[in-house]
């Protein structure tokens, strides 16, 4: 699906765009999205939580001042939970397919697509696992690489990372081979960026919690109690006995 063809690969680019929020997203299809939440959620419930997180994330991205939103998408939105809402939320944004086998390859490819479509633009890349983020956090990340750093990385509580901002999105190639989904992924990503760009050229963003488990989902929902994600947690995620201490 290409919600907006402007700036797609081979178009010659759009030099008027100076800031891009890049969202790596997976269509929230039951049995394929947020499977670590099932149980206690059903597969449909887990996909519903993923859909709510994606919708909140797209809302924050769209509210980021002066930024174009690019969504690198894996999977089929028509097969997803809340497909109509997601289709509406994607309207007007640039949607490109994810390319590559490993997550590192897909990240680098998505940034390369942005660099070609919007030459000279700075980027901040996020996923759909941090529905508590807001436009202010994304704006701060972009301001940092516009003015005083070559890259920023947002560490996550589980040892990964939640955001990568780059003054030149092609520098995402530096992290192509970093192992992902490990408790040292964030540390290794930071090291790879600093090895390639210089230690002082990379600044860390605030620490956030990803939503990977039921406990994560409940805790994050408490940070944004009025969002779609919090409502979905209340409706779709039975957690007998509450979250772990």
C-alpha cells in the first residue's frame, strides 16, 4: 500500500521536506502481532493492543512540528484489527514496504528510502512499541540532530532502544549488523554509532519502556491513561492478580 506516492523511490526526491518521522510498523494481524502478549490476551486481543499502539504512535508522529511522516510497513492492513482506522490514520503519509531480511537490514533500508525521497532531511525513527511517546519527544530528538549532534539514540528499559535520530539517515547503515532483540542491543547500537560517527557526535535520549509483555503494557498504559492504548489494555488484557512487582 502506498498512501502517498509523493517522494517515493525513483521520484527524484522532495527537497522541501527537512524533517521526517520514520515509523517502522507491522500490520496488527491476529497471530502475527504482539504475540508475547498472548496469553493472557487472546491473539485477537494482542493484535488489538498493537493496533491501538500504532494509532497512538501515528498521532504523535503527525503532530511533530514541521515533519513528514513515513511509515515503513510490514504486512497487510486490510487483514489487521481496526483496519479502517489505521487506513484513515495513514492517509496523507508516505507508506513504503519494509525491505530486507534482518531487522537491521530493514532499518537501514527504510532510512535509505527516506534519504532518497527527501534529500537533506533529518530523521527520527521509532517503532510502535512506545505509545506513551509524544510529539514533544520527537521534536526534541529532531532538534538535537539539527543543531548539536550527528545522531541520538533512545535507550529502552529492556536493553534495546526506542528511537534513532540521524542528521543523515544514510548513517543507519552503521547498525545493520547489530544483533537485535537482545538485552545488549541498545549498548551495541550506541557503540556502533559512536565507532562510526565519533563518541561526542551521538547523544542519548530519555529512557523509555517498550511494550513487550503484559506487565509492560499495564505500566505504559498508566503513563497515558486517556489514550487508545490505555483503553485497549483495559478492554483486552486480563491480567489476573495485577502486574508483577
